[in-house]
C-alpha cells in the first residue's frame, strides 16, 4: 500500500497573495491561510487557537489564484503537505492544487 498525503483546509486568506517568478521561469503564488482551531478547556471554557499555514501554488494555478484570491475571504483548499529542510530549518507548508471560494451566510 502506498502512502497518502492529502490535505483539505477550510479557512480565510490571511494576507494578499504574493505572485512571483522562480529562477526557472515558472510562477509561484504564496500566502498565509488562517484556520481557527476551536476547543474546550478542562474547566469547560471554549477557546480558540489561530493557525497560520503557508500555502504555495505553482504554474498556471499560481497565476489564476494570485489574481482571484481575496484577503479575508473564506476558501476551501485541496493540496498536500510539503516539508523541506533549508539551512537546517524545517519548513512545512501546503502545496495547493485546487482552491474554491466558500459560500457563507
């Protein structure tokens, strides 16, 4: 059986997406995505923890989402986890391949 690496996130675009070109000429779109974790403390009090997740999108999708995504709006992101070690620092982020705006009431 092969490994499975699938991520589905629902949250808010936390900053304006940054669309840049890599050295090889391909486009990359980077932004932070806010996902609020809700939980209950031992004393019964409800609490929240904000999770800011780095999202990266490549190629044609980078160009598309770099223009379409709106800071502060709710989206669902489909992608996979990517972990690299750069200068002895572990970087974890989500590589997105599909992003859809959520309809909120």
